[in-house]
């Protein structure tokens, strides 16, 4: 019997997984390795035309499809995940009610002598995978699962994808979109316990800043800049600006976002040489540009300049100062 609901298809010799957005926004917590196995098992389940709760795949398929290196350390992590995964649960929500799957997998088996995995989904999970309402889907390459090492980095990547349908719509600038979560919503989303990261500083650093830094450096087609939402001096949530930075035109799209804003603020026509220079600056310094842009959005310019334009100006000045400093530090030669 053919499976319903989710669809798997090939695109340009790549394995593309199509998953409902509420799966990507589901509440759950696990290790990064378990998260990869979870989505890869869904990938294998959906690629099989038969109604079978169990999925089996070889070590080599798993490592090759996710671009991971086989080794003793990786296999130990997989062994630990096999124990963790049978206790994994997720909370799914749609527009009508909340679904809770007590256990995603019924059993897990790793046969290291035969180098195979076998995971069996629970009955409830199979129902969700086969009949869940199509209320919005996202596509991503399966091998992207192996490129992010952090649980939170992969989660933010998939969550950002789930909101990509708003790109350029509802007031969003072309090639950009955003999403927002309160601190409490993020704690629920990632199943962070009350005794974990109680202070906002460690929470922001470990759950948000470091994972987004990893994500932005991996060139997965999305750049995310996070801006805290404050009530008075207290951080109550976070605003996430996303830029569609595809693998082919990642940096060009980032500069286009800034240059579109520049055209609104500048009464004169854009100088083509200045546009080219802005593209080159961002292309050479994408991470620093994202950091400055975050600061500019957190502290708006009083003179009416857009955050994107001001970020380019600041970055250009930093680069000029760095070029000047070596010369100024040189000791004058004796005549």
C-alpha cells in the first residue's frame, strides 16, 4: 500500500526530504546524533512503498548520505543513540489541537557485525507520518543533516526552513523572512528543563548564539541574525531575521537585501561601483557582517539609516582601520 501524506523525491541526484512544517517545529530534545537518526529513519520510511513500521539501512548508507566519517567514536555515539531513541517523544501541533507521541520508536537495533541499523516506529508515529494533514511543507537535502554538529544548530536550521514560505511576503524584504519566540516558548520547543540555563546569559550563549554561529558558517542556504526582544531591560524573547542565501548566490542575496534598503534611503541613484564594492565586502566577511547587522538592529541608528546599510558602512571602516594599523605600528627607520 502506498504511503500517504509525506513525499520523498529526487532532485538533481540529491536526496530531498519533504516534511510538514509542524514536524520541524515540534517540541523534543535529544542528542545531535539521535536527531540525525530520527530524520534519516523518516527519510528511509518514506522512500519505501510498503506499509512497514520497521526501517533498516546499512552503516555505509547512513554515513555516505549524511557525509559523516565512520569510526569508533561515531559508532559509540550511535550505540548511545540506540538507547536514547526508544525513549524519545515529540509533541506535534496543528491548527486544531495538540498531538503528543509518547514514543517515536518502538525499538532500535544496531548490529555492528553486520553493520546494519533497524528502527521500528510506534503505531501512533506511523499514523502521523501517513495521514497528517498537509498544512505546509518544507524541503531540505538529507545530507545537510550531517553538516551541523549541534542539536540546536540543526533545530534552528529546520525551524527557519519551516517559515520560509513567508519570504518576501507580509512586509518582508525580498529574499528575507523572520520568526519570533518568547524565552518560554523556546524552552518548551527544545524541552529545556527548569533547572537548565536558568540565567539568560548562558541560555542565550549556548542555545542561540553558538548554534547560529555554526549554522551561518556552514553555507546551508540560510543566514540567521538574532535580535533580543526586551521589556524594559529584561530579555523576554528573540526575533530571528532569515536571509535566503542559497549555495550559489548566498552572498549576493545578502548584499541585495542591504542594497534594496539603501535605495529606499538614498535619493540619488545607486552607483554601480558602490554596489559592486558592497557585494565584495560582504562576500569576504559574511560572519562579521552578520554580527554587525545584529548589533545595528538591536540599536537602531538615530539618523534614519537602515541597519543593513549602516552595517556595510561600519564593516568597511573596520577593514580600513585594519589596513592602516600595521603601517602605523611600524618603527621609523633611522636616517
